[in-house]
C-alpha cells in the first residue's frame, strides 16, 4: 500500500536554476536603472538649452498639431541634436529611455540561452520582434 | 503662461503624482493625463504621449530595487509580455484613429474602476494549489523568500490570465498608462500568483508594455519634448523618492485620499468627454 502512494515528482525547477534567474534579474535591474539615469541626464541637459532659449515664450498645448519630423524620427532627432537644439536633446533622451526596456528584453535572450531554455529564448524573441516592429516599423526610423 | 512657468508647475505636479503613485502603489500615470487635460488644458493626445514616457521611466527606475528582493518571476513576466506588447501595439494604433472625446470617456471609466479596485481588499493568497498542466509545461511555477523560508506556488488559469493581459496591454497603449491595476488583477485573481510576486513582476512588465506603444506615439508626433520633459523628470524623481520612504510611511489614509482624487478625476473626464469638451 504505501509503495503505491509514492509522492508525485516535485513541480518546481531545481534551486540552482532559480538562483541563476535571480542573478540575471539583478544584472538586468541595474542595466535598467543606469539607462534611466543616463536618459534623465540627457533630458535635463536638453531642458537647460530649451528653457534658456524659450523661457519667456507662451506655452500652449491646447491644440494638437503633431510634432515636426525632426522630433518624431530617429534621423530627425539626431540631426536636431547636431544642430544643438534643446528639444532635440530631450527627444534623444526619451528615445534612449524607450530603448532601455528593449535592451532588457534583448539581454534576457542571453540569460535564457545560458540556462539552455529554448522555449523562453523563443518567447523572448517574439517579444523583441514586437518591440522592434513598434520602434522601426511605425515610421520612427525614417 | 510662459514656458518657464508652465514647465515648473507641470514638473511639481508630476513630482507629487509620482510620489503619491509610488507610496500608494496605484501608479502616478493614471492621474497625470486627467490633470494635464483638465487643469492645464493640454490636448489629450499630447498628455497621453507624455504620460506614457513617464510610465517607462518609473517602471525601469524601480526595477533595480524590486529585483533585489527576489520576488519577481521573469518567466511569468516574459510569457505574459507577448500578450501585453501585442495589446499595446493595437491600443496605440486605435488611439490614433478614435476621437479624443471617446478617449476621455474610456479614460474616465478606467479611473472609476481603479478607484473601486483600490478600495476593495485584495483576496488572501491561497496556498498549496495543485499544479496546473499548462503552467507546469510553461515553467511558470516558482518560489520566493518568505518569513518561513522559500515558499513555492503553482500558477493557475494561464489562458484567462493571458487574455486579461492582452486587454491590459491594449488599455496601456490606448491611454498611455501602466495599467498596473488590471495587470495585478489578472495575476492575483485569475492566475493566483502570490501578491508579492504579482506586484513586482507587474512592475517589470509595465516598462516593456509601454515601450511597445511609445514607438508608435513618438513617430506619430504625440510626444512633445517641451511637455514630456517636465512630466518625465518630475514623475521619475517623485517615484524614486516614494520607493525610498515606502516602508516607513503610513499608507492607509494616503491610499484613501488618492483613490478619492482618482474618483473625482474620473467623473470629470467622463463629464468632459460626454459634453465634447475634450
């Protein structure tokens, strides 16, 4: 009788794997924070230039006009930064901010590959493809 | 108002929203769009663009603090991000096509729901649930440090959770919010993931979800640098400060006040949306 009711196999992955997951997460967490702080510093620098030049002009966001192409495409933003425009720097910082979670997803692929977890390498590639489509396929790269 | 005054006031309001959002766990993004549209008369599309950017900043900024605790589950996060990012893309494309008054009405309804959820006590964690076949195959089950050592959990109802996450992603992309409230409901109530794990995993997912729609918003010209700058810097500073004092502060009454603010803003958004003022 007792032999028949042997305990079911434990559903949890072994302890070592969880620890590896945790180490990957700590590295990724620090990557995210560094990315955010660098992008905040770039935005702040752009803010100084922008406010220095335009502080006393009226602010009006009542009517939606849409941004000019120099503030809504990657080449436009880079050109705007080269021209020394404050708002160009702000957009560069915001682009970097959007890139940080994407970088986190990209690095997760390496982590899952090191654990030889093919299923999660595939899942992560799907998420990365969606993110890259959003960033490049929506006209931002043009 | 001059640009200097506008920037300063928006930065202060964003700082307070980020601080309260972080202290109460209700998120700052959810109050920013109504505050900007109702009190600063900002077009709702600019407000959503700026809010979305600040959501990424808060999520990524808090990530390092969260992962140290070892509660979040990157497999649950990555698997569900497939649903949230597809939803976010869809939401962002929808946002460029529907009238702004409809956006305001959906936003108002979302605020009322958030206010209701924040007053409802969270269900107690159910322990020792049997392993679910799909969750086991997807390796979603895990464990986390508890008072009594490592506590393990078995994830339930994976398809329902995945579907709800798609909805959370669509709302995030449509309204420029983190929609952490919906994400936590999907993970707490459908998937029965313990509270500490769901809260921290949801924070991780919010940044990736928002990044999926941010590209669309930026390329459509919804992200104005002059507006996004004070919003992003203010919310980031506020939420970083909030996460430092989180443990010590008495959050119960604060949560009540903040959910009342959300309720009032929700009613305002509905009113202005229905009367075509937005």
